[in-house]
């Protein structure tokens, strides 16, 4: 399945990367190599693993990479919660809602490939 760019889940994950880059640019300079870097890596990992899984030859491998993408999504959500709790930024509820929606889409997509 090499048409990952047509998948809504991939497109929305790319949109999330863009949001995270903009949001992370607002973090204090002291977080340049900590939370900022971690946030960006976790966000990039989501669509990257969806694409990699789609480029593989089997649904089993696709499911494996979707599981990695879901792990990265959970990591991203955790980092955003930490940022809020440390009062570094106020994360809009819509960002968390979008993460939840992407997570649900991943579960549905994975189930369709079983």
C-alpha cells in the first residue's frame, strides 16, 4: 500500500507535526534540547511510521508500524501534559482532541488490516 499520502490518518498526522513545530517554537530556550526536541521527534514519528508500514509488503508489518506510531502518539501526548503541568505553555484542548481522533483512526485502520 504505497498510497499512504491519500490516507486521512497520514494527512492529519502531518498536520499535527506542523502544529507541534509551531507550538514547540514557543517553548523557552532552556527546553531547546529537551522537550522541544522530544516533541518534534515524537510528532514526526507518527506519520513516518504510518508511511513506512504502508511501504512494507504485509499487513503484519503494517500493524507493527502502526503500533509504533501509536506509541509515539502516546509519547507526544505525555510530553504535552508535562509542558502544561510545568506551566511552560497552555496547550489548547483542541490539540488533545486531535490526538485522540488520530489515535481512534489508527485503531480503526489497524483493525481493517487484520
